[in-house]
């Protein structure tokens, strides 16, 4: 069984390429995740606001492509990105939390 | 599916159809079944109803099996496989149920048919089934319910069985009952045979665990003799009556058993045909022979038990047999010790009989010589009637005393005759009034002479009374003699009347009477009333006892009434006729109705008591040759008027022979008895000698002495005589040639009574002599009385002067202490004080007492003294200060009463009582011994008491009042204790400054040593006492040991009865029986995993104690369990239980808390039947009570609706349910106990629940242990999360899901939840990587537990931890960094079999 993950490619209102991710990212699905990132050439905004879980396996995928990624996350993921040092390598936008995400 | 949200239980299945996925293991095996070959077809085609049923079955942790379809195809779950199926698994899966359970189909088939036919569920409790699951038919018990299963169309197509196995409980109860029965009557000590018979009866009542038993006892020659059996009809080859010690190839291995080894025996190999089968269809195949162990000796014998072939000989079974043997051994030991005591008692009784026989024989032996004395004396009396009066007097004395001795001997003989039933009576019809009056008349002269009146008032009674005249004489003469003895003025009355159809004889006097408390003891043999004023101190104390016996022989009664100072009245009532008398003793009236010669001694004796009767005194005049220079003078035959009323004795002291002769002639001529001496010294010697020999009267009535004499002159003689208290009152008349006032004043000042100047006329001398004697008699009358009284005291009497010297003593003093008046005065320190050297303590006590005596006006104390012969005795001294009326000096008079026997008896009783109390207060052997040693130390004021138990250890285990260990003792001390081992038991051994004794301790011989510390006598009495105490101690220790053992067994068995064997996570339970007396009871707890994942919680308390309550408890528990499983709510369950309890004796008034918990949410629905409220300790430190949903205890109001309440157990809160034993204490409100329990739970919020349970039981226990049994149940919400999953990355998401859901139950903030998820996720990912690398498919375990302010996670795998190597695998290294950053503490422990990661997070 693989962890559920939905990947939706698209464009942001400003025209930049965007990958919206919903679900959880762990060891079991990083390959899918990595392929989706690699499908887009060049700069990419990755919207992780609907990701409830991200561990070091997911981080490693992001680290490998840090120079061309821009991340949008919910406050839930902030500690992990900060601790790992990813926030120093790439631009990370944190959505202001009007209410805490449920994580589900 | 059973529960996609129930992530904690989700177990992915490697292969197979999804219908089996709820359980990977059994599911896997079910998937492997060739279903196409069964009537059910392949699982894909199964109807939804079947799939659902199988899912429920597999996801339940409660043992279940089901049957479906025409063949009743068999399914079961993991719990059933584990508990019941045994070797039948997995073969049973998919087979027809009839095949699977072929061996019990006769039992269960009809039940299944009923379910299928009626659609109604069945219920069976503890049904015995013989299962063939372990390679042999196995006795097992099951409580189960068959309920119907419906297909999609609503038709019954199968059945579901929910079952719990009760085998351990049922067998445990059965064994416990046997052990309790065996110990049911421990207070009655029996003979060995009775012990065996009782045990056989009890063992025979359990023919299941004990199909047959044989008890053999070893004889002295080592052979074994059959002493008891159960379950076997004798004779039987299995039970030879005797097995010789050297028997070749014996049925039972006697030699190994004699060595104390337990031996299992195959009955087939032993060649025993047809062993008895007991309660089973097939006989035992094996037997177990266990020794009946005896402390420090070869076994008493052994017990053979035929073993239940339907059970394995496991530890429980073996332990049961050994405990049974232990019971038998203890019973035997106690019977044997009783027998030994019995034998000692019989020896004592035999001694007593021998003593009686001896006395009776010796009385007989006396009679012959007495007769030979009395005959010639009678002869001489008549022949010498006219001869020398002195000879006659001596003869009279011999005669009187002969009569008295004869009377005493006859009385003793009468007693032994009466006791032996050999009293020959001859009852003849008698005119009682006349005969009694005649007997009274015999005493008239004596009574007259005593100055008393005799009033005889004997009206003729119109009917003769049958009496033995000889006996009646003795009755009357004894009573009259008694009256005379104790009456000093007034009357003695004798009356005979007819009253109420009986002849009543009353003998009444106006004497001194007896104190009220003495009246009941008047007729006791040898009982004498102390210090009574009487005419004589003679008497043996058996007269009244004999009177009572004699009256009894006449069928009559005698009673006494007495008022002190007023008199005593004896009333005899005799029946008329002779119907009450033995026919062969009744005779016609004899011609001779006169009083027999037997009256003579009584009257003679009585006459002697009378004070005027001095002429018949036993003292004889000073005869020739008696004393140097003393010469007797003859007495005149015709007494003249000038002699005082009674013949007086005069000592004449003069150096002039002519004067002596002259004086002698004048005095003897006047009727005096005269003795002469030639100087003052001789006079003094004669006076002193006489004073010793004539204790009860003056040595001489008068001393006539010349003033001028050689050696010692008259004046100094007077001074010496006056100085000695024994002679001070002897009157002295001085004669002197010196005339004039001065000389006479000098004489009188010296203390002379009168003074006569020579020459003097004979008449003047006689007048002066007579006047002086009469004056002296008058003056010394009080002194005489006093002397007589003092000497008649049974107690030792003494007088001390102001310096403490003892100046006067009486006869009893000499008897008690051995010191006579000849060495008076005794100056302090008195020779009877205990020796300061050898008995400093005794010496000190007497010294203190002496100070008290000298310093206080009056007092009393008990002290040890030393008899002249060295033996020690205890006396109670009473003293009072007085003033000597003559000298005016202060004196102290006192008495000693010998209380040695009482003292030792009291000391013994006190000591034994103290020891018993000490032992009774001890909770076990470890407490008993120190307590006993403390008592012993106090008792002997010992410096130290040691006890070494020579158990099997390297060194003896030492108990010491000083608290030292064995290795700390000196070599000498160890040697002393070790040497004691070789002594015979219970025999005191003195050594140096201590005393030791060996006794039996349950763990081996015990050497007891009492260190007295200083030199002091350890008397024979002390030794007896020590033996007694040591014996009592040994008995007490053995009893405590037995109780200890019973306690351990009882707890083990009760715990086996109590369930549940598998406790859901998050729960902890405890049960503790009442401490003292040890009793299991009716308290219980239970948790029931309901099929839908909820958990039933029950805590209950049946009224009463003991096995009966435990049985009621078992039934209620099973019923409650079944009701909850049928999906009843708590209130509904309790209402159904009301009806159930009403039908069980003893179940009424049981209190129950019943709740159903939803573990995911913490929702608890509950109802309480009169049970104390549950306590909820919340994480925020507040405490609440579950005090709603309350109603009456069970079966009190059957049919009444019960309320139900609901509460939410918040995250990390702890719930405590309990029975009242935990909180109820005497004289304390229940709420106090509940508050205390609440506080204790609050304080334990951060402790794991199981540890908290232990802590609560300890903390709330009263000193001395719980006095009621206690059940306790704890739940902390949420329960710890435990998961195991294969090391595959696909597992990460479901694991995370389960963990997230659990964390939500813990009500943590989202950020914290996320941190924990990531940290745990990293640890799991790491574990999976190792699993993949080393061996795919390995298992990973995750455990999470929440405490009030702490969260703890453990992830363990079976691989090797990967050291972070960021350059090779960047994200793994990051994982560890993340874990450490997110959690407070991370510990990674690599091990050979796997790696464990522990993580903590503070969450408060």
C-alpha cells in the first residue's frame, strides 16, 4: 500500500509553473513525488499547504532540487523545514493560519 | 471490514482474501483452506452475512469459533486457537464441526441442534469437556454461549460460540476446597489414627485430583505400614499393608522416600493390576509418591497419590500433592506431640495414684504398731493406777497421743475406703434424736469445762432413720469437736427435727465463725482457715471433709452457714427409710445402741485444748541427771491449800545445800514441783533450756534465787533473765541475807518480782511464792495468749527491734526458713537473705524490702529468700510497726507467707501468656521469632537472647535481640550455639553466665541462648519454665509456619480463579485477600473485550468470606460477563443480574460497579449497584467521583429500573475502581478513605498504571494488612498504543494514521502531534530500511504511552541501526537530526537482535 498523494500541475495566476500537492509524503511515495517535480523544467512553485506529513525522505527530494523550487507551506510543516535547513536554501512562504489545519 | 478506524488492530495480511485480513495469522491459514471443496464454496462467492461473521470472529480477541452451512464448517479465531484448540490447529479450519469436536459431540451436538432449530442462544457454565487437543483426553471446563447466525435471507445457517475456558479456575477451586477441608479442623488435636481417618475422609471427597491415595508411615525398623487410604477398597495390590525396608522391587520406592525424595511411579511398570479409578472412567496411569517430611528427621512416612490421567502432572498439580502431604505431616506432628504430652500427663496421674496408695498403705502399717502400743498402755494404766503419779502422767500422755494418732490414721483409712468404694456400711434403723443426744452428751463434760453451755434439743422424730452408727458417731463427734475448738464463749447447740420429710440435725455454735469467702471451702480436704483463733492448732483439715463424705454415703446433705464473729451452723438433712441405700447394707436394729469406744479419742483430744488443763501437759519435771548440777526433788503426795490452783514448777537456786533442801521441803510440801541448781549460771541455763522445750508456757512458774551466789549472782541472774525476751516474764523471787530498804530496792530495780530477807518463815515464803506466781500468771496471761497465738500461726512470725534484728520468731518461721529460736537475735543482714555474690538481683530486692520495712509503718512485699538448707523460696511479707508495751521501744512485727508455689505458677502463666501474645501478634515467621526473643529477654531480665536456626543455608540464620549477624558472633558464642544442637530437645543446658535449649523451628533445629549477663541462680523452677516456654515457642512457630503456607496457597489459588487472564491495554488490577484471619472473599474485578471493541468493566463485592463467597463471586462474574457480551448496557446488565442473583443463595446484596468503556473516546457508560463510587484523577490535578447512576445492591429490589450515567474519561486521566476493603476502616467515615485513595491516585498520575496499582495497595493498607479482601482496577486513558507491523514502507501510512488517532485521544496541540508523528515516522522509516537490508519481512514494534506530562515512544526493530552517514544517505542523517530536534530525549540502543529507539516528550 502506498501513501495517498495527489499531484496537480498547473500555472499560478502570475504564470509560473506550480505543482499542488495533497496528502502525505514519506519513503513509500517519494519516487512519485520526485518524478512529478522533474516533469517540470526550471523554476517551480510547490504548494504543500495541503500536505499533512513530510519527513526526511520528502526533504531529501526537495533538497536535491532546492535551487529551482519555491515552496508554499502551512505552519504545520514549518518546524521540519526550519530544522532541516531547507528554509535557508530556498524561498518558503508560510500561509497565515486562520485556523489550524486538521492534518487529515 | 471490522474497523478501518480501528487502526491499532489493523494487521495487514500478506496473502489471501480480504475477508480473512482481520488477523494475519489465522486469516492466513483460513485463506489456505481449499474452500471450493467445502459446501461453502470459494470465499469470493460467500454471502455478505458469512463474510461479516468471519470478520467479527477474526477481529475479536475473545475466544470464539463458529460453524456455518450444512456441514457446520468450522472457523475460529486466534484467541480460541491459543486457549482451546491446541494441536487441532490448523487442521480443524474448514472441517465439519462434528469432526473437529468428535470427542465431545455428544455434549455439544444437541446444544448446537437446539440453536439451529430454535434460533435461541444457549448458555453453559463451566461445562466439563474432555478435549483431545494435547495428545491425550484432557479434562477441561468451558463457559460458553452458542448463538445463532443468520444468512442474508434471515434464516439460521450457523452458530457462533463465545467461550472462555475455566479449566484453571475450576480445578483450582477443587484443589483449594480439598486443602481447606484438610485444614478445616485444626484446633482439635487427635490421635495419629484419627488424623489419618480424618485426612482419608477429606481426601476421599476429591476423587478427581486424588483418584486414590495411600498414606504409609515408617516404623522404627524402616519398614512402611499402610496407615490410611482413600478411593481404594482394601485389600488391593496397589496398597500392601507393610513394605519392608529391604524389600526387593517394592511397589512404592520406600528407600528413596525415606531419603525425603518425591518419586513419580508408572503404575504399569510397577505391575499394579487395575488401580482404582476414583471419579474417572479410566484408572490413573501414574502415581506420585511424596514424603511426609519431618523437621530435622527422617520423614514420618509418605503419601501416594494416583494421578488424574486427564491432567498433566504440572507444577500446580505437583504443588497441590505436596501441600496435601504437608498437611498430613503437620497433622501427624501435632498428634505425636499431643501423644507425648498425654503420656506425661498419665505418668503424673499414675504418680498421684501411687501417692494415695502409699498413704493408705502406710496408714495401715501404722495401725498394727499402734495396737501393740495401745494394748500394753491400757494394761499399764490399770495396773499402775495407784503408783507414782509421774509414771501415771506419762502413761496418760502416751495414751492420749496414741488415741489421737489412731484417730488420724482411721480417718485417713476412711477416706481411702470411701475413695475406693470399699466403705462397709451397716445402716440400721435408729432413733436419731436419742442417739444424737447421747453423742452430744459425751462432749458435755469437755464443754462444761470450757465454760460453755451445751444445749441439746432433740425431739423424737416419729420415724427411724437408717444410719451406720459408727459413721454417725464420727459425723457428730467431728462437728462437736470443731464447735468446741472455735468457740470461746456462749453455747453449742444440737437439735434434731423433722423437716420437709427429712430428718434435720443442726450443730450450731456461737464461735468465731468463718469469713464469707471461706464458707464454700469448708468441706475441702486439707483446707484450713488461716489465722483463725482456736483452742488448738492441731488438726489436719480433713475432719469436715470426712463428715461430708459420710453424710453423702447416707444419702444426705450437709450445709454450713457462718457469720464471722457470731458463729457457725452445720445443717445435715437425712432421708427417712432405706430406699436410697444399697439393699445389702441395710440391717435390722441391733440391740446395742450405745455410743462406742470410738468417741474416746475425740473427747480426750478436746479436753486437751482447754486452758485449765495444765496438769496434763506433756512437760515433765526436771529429773535427776538432766543438766549439770540439777537435782530433782520429790513432790509431796498431798497438795496443800497454799499451792496455786494448778501445780506450779519452781526452780530453786542457792549455793547452800541446806538452804536448797529447806526450800525444797517447804515448797514440795505445799504441792510445788521443785528443781534445784547451785548457782546463777546453772539457773540461767536451766531456764533457757526449759524455755526452748516448753514453748507454750513459762519455763518455770517461779525462780527462787539467793542473791549471793558464785559464778553468777542473783541480781545478774535477774538481769539476764529479763534481757532475753523468751524468759523475760519468768517471775523471780530473790532471797538475801542483807536487810534494809536499799537492798530490796536494788533487787527490785534489777527486775525481781519480790524480795525476801533471810531468815524468813516458811509461811511467809509460801505466801510470797503464791502471790508472785499468781501475779505473774495474771500479768503474763496476755503474753501467754500472745505466744500461743503466735505459735499457732501457719505463717512465719517475727519481731524486729529498732536496729532490724529479728528478736522473736515462731515455729512456722523455723519450718519455713530453717532458722530456729536458739540463735536469736538475728542481726541484719539476716542469714536468709539471698547471697549477694551468687544472686545479686535477689539480694538487692530483699535489701530494698528491708529498707521499706524499717522506714514505713506498714507494708507488704514479695521477695525471694534462702532457706537454711540453701533452697530458694518466695515469701510474701506483711509487717506493721508497733510499740513494745513493756520497754516502750519501737518494734516491727511481721509475717512471711510461703508463696513459692504460687509465685512460680503465676510466673509460668504470665510468661506463657506473654509469649503467646507475642506470637499471636506476629504476621509471619520472620516477625514471630524476634517478638518471642524479646519476651524471653524481658522475662529473665536477660542481657541478650540469641536464636540460631540451623536451616539448610551455609551459616545458621541468627535472630538476636542485639541485632548481630552470625558472622559477627565470637568463636565461643558460635561454638556454644553449635554445641546445643547435640543436646536433646527442650532440655535446658547451663553454661557460664547463660542457659541454652534446643527446640524445633519449621526450618530446622533452633538453638536458643539466654545470656543472663551476671552470675545468678537459674533454679530448677526456671529450668522447667524454660522447657515449657521453648515447647510453647516451637508449637507457636510451627503453627505460624502452617498459616504462612496456607496463606500463600490460598492467594495463589484465588488468583487462579480470578480473571481475566488477558487484560486490555491501559488497565491494571490487583486482588488481595484479607490478612488476618486469612480469608479469600467475594471481591472481584473483570474486564471484558466486547466484540465491537468496547470494553466492559466490572468490580464487585459479594457479601461474606471464604470459599462460599468465592463461589458466589465466580457465578456472578460469569453471568455478568455473559450479559455484557450479549451487548447489554450496564443498567440492563445489572437488572438481569438482579434476577440471576435472586436465585443464588448468598448473592443478595452484592454490590457491583458495571461500566462499558469506548477506548477510542474515553466515553464510559456505567451503573452502580450500591458500590462505592469510582475515582477519576484528571491530568489537571482535579479529582472527581463517579457517583451517579446509583441504585440498590443486587437482588434487593428485583425488577426495579436501574439508572445509568455517562462520563468522559479525559485524556491522561486515571480511573480507579475498587471494593470497600480498600477504603473502609473502623471508626473512620468512608469519605475519608475515598479522599485518601483519590489523593494517592493523583500523586501517581506520572507512574505507569501497573506500578500505580502496586503503590496504591501498599499505601492504603492498614498496619497489619487488610482486614477485608480488596479488589482494585485502574484504567488510564488512552491506553498505550502498541503496534507490530512488517518492515515495509507501505506500512508507514497506516501506522501514522493509527498513531495520529491515538495522539488525538491524548488531546495534544496540533504542533506537538506533528512533531511526534515526524519523529516516530523517522524512527519507523529507519527500522524499515534495516528490515529491508537484512531480511525483508521482519517485524517492527511501536509502543506509545502517555503520562500526565510525559509522552514516551519506543520503536524497536530486528535489524541493525544504521549509523548516520550523511554523505551516503543524506536524508537518513537528516532523519536522526529531526528526531533529536523534535523530541526532548532520544536514546538509540543497538543490540544483537535489533535496535530500540526510545523517545520522550514533555507535554504538560
